[in-house]
C-alpha cells in the first residue's frame, strides 16, 4: 500500500479502512501504509480521536456509522465534532460476528438524510448502492459522496459494465 500511496497525485485521497479499535494499532497501520485518510469502521476503545490527530497531523479521519436505527443519529451527531467526515453504511457492529461493511444491503435512507441534515461535515453514503438505486439514493440523501463496492462487482471482481451503468445513472 505504501508504494501505491507514494505515487498518488496531490489532492487525491488515499484511504485506509481499519477495524482496529486502539489508537496505537491505527497509527502503526497508517505509518506502514502512508495514506492521507483513515476510515474507522468500528468504535475506538483505547484512545480518542484527538490522540489520532495529535499523532498524525494532516491525516483526515472518516468514521463509519452503521445505520441500524434512530440511535445512529445520536451517534453521528456526537462523533461529527471529532472527525472530518462520516460514512453511513449498512453494517451492524453489535452482532456476535460484526458486520462492518460490504454487506451489499441498503439501510434506511430516511435516517441517513436526517444525519446529513444535522451534521456540519461531509457525509458519504454506502450500503447496497447499485445502478438501479443510486439516483434515488442521491435524490433522497444528497450525500457529499458515494462508496460503492458490491453493486459494481460480479463474482467479487470489478465489472466494467456494472461500473459504467452505475456512473451513467448519476446525474
């Protein structure tokens, strides 16, 4: 990853997705990969967001909020004061085997819209996006950006036709 990050032009964000829950491990991952953005997919247990900022000046922090109910609104509002952006996804960190993303399932976009309206930082939308629903998602939620994975893949590989169809529906 460090080799890729080294050749990415300025102005392009390089993301590290991490499920680590302690600051020390996240800092080690970032220093190894040399990305400029960290996407935290689970809750921090050891350390605080300010500890990350102090250790890694200039690194953006994106917190994933798993939209599972109205409680997700409170969680997003609280963390919005501590991070640079929020990504709304369809996982569930409370299950015995956590689902931290990549489920291919759509969540409640009404909740996502409320979150986007209530926070003053960029909000990205993920969770089951595909060419059939992306226009409706954008219209309803008005996110800053989109995160798509399973909706543009076939047999776990990027599908050029699905990707082209997806982008043709964004307007």
